[in-house]
C-alpha cells in the first residue's frame, strides 16, 4: 500500500514538473521518505504511511525538527492529502 502511494506521488510530481526525491541520509534514521522541490524555493517533506501505519519515534523527531525550521513536513497516508499539502506550500 505504501509503495503504491509512493509511485502515485512520484507520477503526480513528475506531471507537475516537481522533483520528488528519495534522500537517504547516512546515520539519520527516520528521515522523511520524500522531499518535494518546487519552483520558487518551495520544499515539502513527506513521510508516507499505509493507512493506520505506525509513526516511529525517529520519524516524529525529524518531522518535528523540520517544522521547527519552518518547512512543511507531514505524515501522509493518501495521495489527496499529499497533493493538498504540496499545493498549499
């Protein structure tokens, strides 16, 4: 389920001309699954979950820290929610 959301998000971003990056940071467990880069310097960090999926402590930590820096950073479990966050950023 989570992999289907990831594919749908990547495809949507590609159609919009956005970069939908999967960054793997050495020794930084819990970094959000996708970093969305958009024109105008807009950035959104998304942690993708299947519906009802567990939010791990390190994931919560990174989402919180990114928010503290003023970024849009959220847990999402459906494409419509992800799109709304990206379009509002």
